[in-house]
C-alpha cells in the first residue's frame, strides 16, 4: 500500500470538500454563482487528470484523483444544494454541470483537430492526452452525470423516508450513486478494454472510500454549521427539471399560508394562556393609545370589565388628579420612541384607590414605525401605604426629636442659671469668710494685749 499517495489523496479530499462547503456557506453573501464556477473548474480538472494522472496505491490498483476526488465532490455538491435549497437551485446546478460537460467536450474535440495536424507547434512538450479523448467517452460522461443527478434525488428521498440518521442517508445515497456511475461509465466507455474488471473494481473501491470520507465531512457541516431546516414535502422529482406551474405555485403558497395560519393560532393560544395566568395586568393598544385588549388581572386591579376598558374607557377608572399626568407621559414617550413608565391611581367604585405602576413598550414594524403598545400594570398599593407609613413615622420622629431638643435646651438654661447662682453664693461666702477671719485676728490681738497689760499690772 502506498500510504504517501493515500495521504495526499485524503488531503486533496479535505481541501476540495472544505472549499465547496465554504462557498456554499457564503452563498447568501457572495451568491451561489461562485460555487457553480468552482464546480465547472472541477469538471475540466477531472477530465484533464483522468487523461494524464493516475496514482498506484497498490499493485494493479490505479486511482484517478480527478475522478475519485473532484467528480465525487461535484455529486456531493448537488446533494447538499438539494437538501438545503429549493428545486430551482438544484435544477440550476445540474444544468450548469451538464452544459459545462457539453461545452468542454465540444472544445476538446475542436482543439483536438489542431493537435492532429502536423503543422501544430508544441515548444514546451505539454501532454496532449487530454485531446485524445474520443467524443464517445465524453458523451458517456455527460449522460452518466445526468443519470447520477436523477439518482441522487430519487435515492435520497427514498432513504429519507426510512432512515432518520443524516449520515446514513447521505452515505448510502452516495455509495449507491458512485457505484452506479463507476459501473455504467466504465462498462459503457471501456467495454472493449482487456482490463475492464480492474478498471471497475478500482473505481468502485476508490470512489466508495471517498464517498464515505465526504459523507462524514458533509454530515458534520449540515449537523453543526448549517442547521436551518428545509423540507420538500410537496415537491416531486420532476419539479427539479421543469419550472413550477401556476397551480403548483398556488399549492405551495396555500400550504405555506395554512402553515403560517396554524403557527399564528398556536402563538395566540400561548399568548392568551400566558396573559390569563399572569400576576400583573397586561394590555395592548394601537399606536394612538386606543386599547384593544386587557387581561383578567388588569380588570381585577382597575375594577372595570374588559368591555368597559376597551378604547378610551379605561380612563374612567383613573383618578381625576392623575389623568393629565398619564396622558403627558404617554405623549412624551411616543415622541421619544421609548418605553413609558408612570405611577398613577385607580379610583374604585367603593371610593377606595389603588396605586399602580404602568409600563408600556412600543411595537415597531420593519419600517421602524410604531404600530402599537404592549404594557403592564402592577399593583403597588401596599408599597405606597408602606411609604406613607414610613413618611408619618419619619415626621413623628422629627417632632419627637424637636421636643427632645426643646427639653434639652430648657435643661441647659436651668443648669446655666443654677451655675450662675452658685457662683454668686460662692462669692458671698468668700466675702463672709474674709470678714470672719479678720474679726478673729482682731480678737486674738486684743486678747494678747489684755494679757500683756495684766502681766504688767502685776
């Protein structure tokens, strides 16, 4: 086994498949024409290589890179376009490849006439084997390509009804198609060759192996990189090869309309269920504010019935002092194209009020125009009562603080007055003490003089 050449062939297969998938993936940006041009180049290259290059992987086992790698890749391109695009695109790629084959056959045949003339000059000794292909072989190749295209669609549809695995659907389809192509082309084009058995067996093995290899790569792409679903439940095989009639177009459009209608109804049911079980009030209005829908929770909060709330009827429940505020915020939000948010009150029939937080977001169409509003109201009465209670408590606390400050100031004044009185009393005491001490000193002096006089008298 020539593993070096096998590695080269696998590398070429990876390069070719990635190129096809990249161009297919970018078809919405670049157009699918680039992919068509690439496949047309592959057609020329595979014819050229089949007449010039063969690789010997084992003894008496020859492989044509053009036939095994490039031609098989073209068949996979047809299949992926059929799976992911519509019948029109599939028809285009098949016709493009057929026309490419026909034009290439005519050109090769016409240029071959130049090669056969003795006056033709070939200064670089380029191989001219490409022009030695007879018209019969090229004609058989074109017929085989057309039949391969038919088989791809028929077999894939047949297998898809019986298998769910994407890889198995692709792999089995392509194994059957490349087996048919190899057998049909080899027997029809080379029926008079002595080594016809070797040609068929080598082709079956090489193309079968490449088909499995490509199936892995293309399945990974479809499963992980291009997950958009495309179903052809109402297209038949002949839709690929002829334009759709007006009746077919009508049936397709009708089917799409029914499907869309069913989807809309399902969404409406889901929306209705969601709004009916919502814990907040939900409403919908037109762009001018005309109310078209309110849910049961909205009616419970406002005290109005659904019929009473429709149109401008819901203003009947809004507190008179808040109506202008609500209208002003709504108008401003409409001008600024933003979500409106307002706190306002509902005045109930029993005279009580409910505070709500109303929010409304604009519905914008593809032309960036407001076509309506979807909004909610949330009962915030308990929050407002709590806020009011907090305000009263704060006011009472401030009053208590003022009273405490008043008593504090009074006590400070009393302390200052008592302190002043004490200071005055202290001064009086100090004066008295000074007087008393002076008196005692004088008495003592007198006593001392009396004693002194007594002693002298004696």
